[in-house]
């Protein structure tokens, strides 16, 4: 492992440990105010996000926030299990796919991370567009907005950590969560293989799952949060409204992440329009005839 990468990962680890510790103290303190524990979690989550944001400001890269998406729910859920001492079969069953999800997504970040000099192209673009207002966009758009989306999508798990018990029907959600993670893993592996062996940056991936969906990795990500809700709803049908988090996450990808990414690729991939017309955006569907991309 390169020295710059190792140092960068160590710095990120320290920032996230600091954010977790401060966030935990905020949660403990806010409990004294007799606020609902879900609000306490949210307040602690926001404070932890701000710590990570400040780390990005110090090291001049908003990409310090990138791993937060994958570790946010895991850290909170583990702490809640300890707080409520709820180590029954149901909560542990819920924990297993979450651990796998966190390892997979964080591992993918580590694999692609080079050093603290790395800045995602999206952040470059936003910085160019917003100029002097970039740090405001960074805090609220790049950091706090995704934190709120993931928080809402994770609420079913936070509720379950408090008093959730085992229900045989949970195996449906459990299996589907594992399936969503496998979908992401396969899609990411195929993308890494493609990037390693492509002859030209202008080439469009058209192998494996990417033949049937332009964003199978996003499909897996979106599915994971919906399947987390499925696991929850079999035990809490009266709280059906917490699907709002998974829906907002879906809208985030449909109207922000995917359009932004495809508009960016349009600049250097001349065949992208053909790929868009012949290949489903998300769902794995048979491709239309695609002679130019075969």
C-alpha cells in the first residue's frame, strides 16, 4: 500500500473515531433533556457529520465525507444494541447484512482511495459552479443532506434496535438484503475489471450486469434500503410510513446522482446516448439491439 494512501486512511480513521465519540457524547447529553431517542440520534448524527465536514475543510477535500454513508447506520445501530441491551435473535439477524453492507461499501471506498489529495469529480464541479459559496454547499449539500437521507432510511433499524424481537418472516427481508449486497458487489467487481482492461476511457461498460442496467450498483444500493424496510415492516406493520426514507433515497439517485453522473459522462463518452436508449437505467431488463456497442 502506498504511503500516501496509508496516511490518508489513518487520518480518515482518526476523524471518524473523533466524530463517533463526540456524536456519542451528544446523544448521552441530549437524553437528559427528555427528548425522544430518535431525535437524540439525529442530533448526534448531525454533530458527527459536522466533525467529518470540518475534517474535509482542514484537509481541503470533501471526499473525507465519502465513507460516512457506509458507516453511519452501522455505528449507530451497534451503540443502540448496547444501550438497550437487545441482543436477541431478531436484532442480530438484522445486524448481519448491515455488517456485510458496511464492509463491502467501505472496502470499495478503500480500494479506490489514493490519498487525501483525492477529490470526487462531483465536488470539483460544485466548487466551480458555486465558487465562494462552495463551503455552504459542501456542508448542507454534500454532507448534511445525504446524512439526513440515510438517517431516515435507517430509522426502521433504529426502532428495531430498541425492542425488536424475532419473527420468522424476517428471513424474507434478511435474504433480500443479502441479495441486494451481492448485486452491488458483482456490479462493482465488473466495473473494476472493466476499468482495468479497457483500452480507452471513452469506452462504455457493456459486460455482465451492465448489459441489462446502466446502474446495477445503484440498483443494489437502493434495493438494500427498501429490503431493510421489508425486514422491519413484518414486525411493525403499523409503522408503514417509515418507508419514506427508502423512497427519498430512491429519489436522490433518480433525480440527482444518476442525472449528474450521466451528464458528466456525456462529455467524453460519445456512445452514451445509444447506451441510454438501449439499456435500462436501473432495473435489470433485456437490452434492446445495440450493434454499435457490441
